[in-house]
């Protein structure tokens, strides 16, 4: 729907001025209301507002498009150079980005445009020079992530220069982010231009933009000529909203069917999960009884985490699922990590309430003061115990633990596994996903080995 609306607006802006002439100004026909002869009415110069709005929309679109393109180019170039070269260059460019971003965009644009009032070039540059900072940071982040890839390290190891790596590996990795940034900047640039023109610093009345029409409409409103404000305003609003809606967004996966709740075992029966033609799980069956530890092992990429999350009702975006999953009303999940930028307490409070955090920490043998710490301030074993506390917040009948012993030393690993054994002995069914076969087998009641799906 948004694509259709945006296409209609583009056609309106481009075609109407080609086939219809707005004629000369005539005060005899000024401020006429909408009619069969003048669909949008006329402005206070006597121009047909239907044609005038189309011409102004075209001007706003051109200014917005050029401004967004220049801003995206500047931001992408600086972001690529910053991440690729690094060191002092990275610090200088990021501080420059901070400095520009700290100044309100409109104020900085007003200063630039005021120096060259009436100049279209100054207007475009004023908008572009205040909108590149976000693009630079987004591109820099994408490139920094790509720089750690094995193929980039191999290229540097083979003697490739920064420029070669940038051109062949890093720039393509950031291309998608640049396109999205361009689509996000364009609607904002149109609004920005309209604001400057509304203040009398942008396009002039003899070659107006939508902002110019809105500026002129202020005086007309006092005479009851509402149409001079409404129609250009609706064109501006529709264009920016339609443009924003064109930005690609990910949709959450539809909740899978066939997941009845109730009492009994946690189980999967003939479970198959596919993403397109790729099979992630192929007719897998598993059953976890109350009061037992069921160990799930297998090679990396076999689908252990996919199976564990499917038991919770979570499947990858765009995936299809067949088979059957049955689970009790309450299943706890012990993830592999906490959010690193938030303290432990608030993260636990999200699932149990602030008043219950101390009791939960005590249940897994952690001091109340742990709630005030960040994840990086805890040892690996303490982080896993804190995660276990969150998983137990709602007194689940079953617990799914995904690689809880990963990166723990033998002593901490044994202590955590002993805690899981105690939980099982108290009646909780535990599904333990682990690579640590030797240690986990010692406490497991059942073991399932998951093999990789063979393709072809």
C-alpha cells in the first residue's frame, strides 16, 4: 500500500507540471476555494494550487533526494575510512561526528543557509552536512564487525592493503546499511527543507517547495483560506510517511502452532524445522520427564539450540515447523549470556519483580550485592548462576539450559552441574544442552545425540 501511495505522489509531482501550466499570477482569482475548475483552490497570487502543490512537491523531493545522497556519501566514506584505518584517524573522525551531532540540526542549518540565502546549493549542503553523522556510525559498526571475519584477516595476511580490503570486502559488507540509511535520511531531509523554507530561509516564492507554500499559507489562514495550508500540508505528510514505510523491516516469525500446554512430559515428536529449502531439524523426537536431567549433545550446527528453543515455542524467522511439541505451562530457559550494558538486578527484575531479586539470588547461592554489578564484574560461574536465578523466577516445572558450562573452569563447571542435579532431584525436569560430554554424562539420566542433517 505504501509503495502505491509513494508511486502516486511521485507521478503527481513529475507529471502534473509537464501537462498543466499554472498560468500567470492573477489577483482576480486569488484565494478561490476548491471547485471543479480549481480542485485545490487558488493561493493568494491566484495560482492554481493543484499545480502549485505538484511543482512544490517536486522541488522538495529533489532537494531531499540530493541532500540524502550527499549525506549518505559523506557518512559512508568517513565511516569506512574510520573503521578501516583505525587508530588516531578513527578517534579524530568519531570526535568530529560527536561534535556535529551535538549541535541541533536545524540551528546549524539555519547558520549555513543564512550565509547564502536563496542559494539552492547552500540549502542542499546545509541539510547534508547535518545528517551524515548517523550514517558514519552505522557504517563504521558494520565494517568493524566485518574486519574480524576470517576472510578479511586472510586478506591482510596475504599482504593486501587497506584500500584493497576496503574495496573488495568491507565496502560490500556495509552496502546494505548504506542503502537503508539513505532511505531513512530522505524523508527527514524533506521535512528539514520544509522547515527551513517555512522560516523563509529555503526556497523562494517564485520557485517554491512545500515548506514555502506552508509559510505563505500562514497569512491566508487569517482570511479563512484553509485550503492553502491543508493541501500542501497533506502532500508533505503523505510523502514523508510513505517514504518512511518503504524502509525494509524484519517481521517477527509467526508463533508456531501445535504447542499445547498442560501437565506431563516436555517432548517433541517427529519435529522438522525448515528455512526455505534448508532443513534445520529432521524428524527429531525427544522426551524430558519430571525430576530427570536429559542431556542433549551433538556436533556444532546439529541444531541443539534450535531444538531447545522450539520446545519453548521459538523458531527462526521465516521458518516452517511440522511435527508436535508438548510442554507444561511453565518452562524456564537458561540462556548463554546477559545484556552487558545493564546491571544484573534490573535484568532479573524484568522476570520476577524488584522485590524478589534478592530471594532468587539466594536460591542459587549468590549474595544480594550481585544485583548491583554488571555481568563483566562477575566470574563466569556467577554469571551462569545469575542466569539460572532468572530461569527459576516463575517456579518452572522444566528448565532448558543451553550450554551453561561453556567457558567455565572445571571447578565452576562441577558446581553448576551439581546445582542442576539438585534442581532435578527437587522435581524439575532439566534439558541440558552441552558439549561437555564427560562432565554432563555423570549427572544425566538420559542422553540424546543429535546428528547434523545431511543435505543432498
